[in-house]
C-alpha cells in the first residue's frame, strides 16, 4: 500500500473584508448586479433560502407544492425472544435470552 500526498499550495484569493461595503457594491454597481444575477442563476435554492429567512416571499417568487417520493430509510430487525428460545428448545443460554428480551432475564 502506498499513500500519495499533494504538494503544498499557496494562493492569493479574495476575501470579504467588509460585508457592508461588499453588499453596497453588489447593489449599486453593474458588476455587482451581474454577480448577483449569476449567483441566483447558479444557486437559486440557496439564494431563495437566504432571502426567505425573515418569512417574506421575495418578488418574482411563488410558493409551489413539492412532493418527494417514498425512499428507502433502512431496515429494522426485531427479535421475538420467546420464539428464539422456543426454536433453541431451552438450549439458549439465559444471558443471551436476556439480551434478546428486555434485559430482565440476564444474569
């Protein structure tokens, strides 16, 4: 077996320094409005989730019924301790029988 590691990387990336100034830029400049349009186009669900946090439905939006089909959630195995004990015809150790039941029979 071998492991591969990436080489260290140093980048200079933009970071928001002032939310107020950044929001002002988005709302007042042509580039900012273009950026917001791209954001809404690429991530409409995320933007709408943020926009409706205060309970207001923004203009240009509507409420629609969304249904999701049933899906597989997993399985559950329930053991009937008495049936297991009957199947083993009394050969099941008492400790195991207690684990299968409510634990009251465990020594």
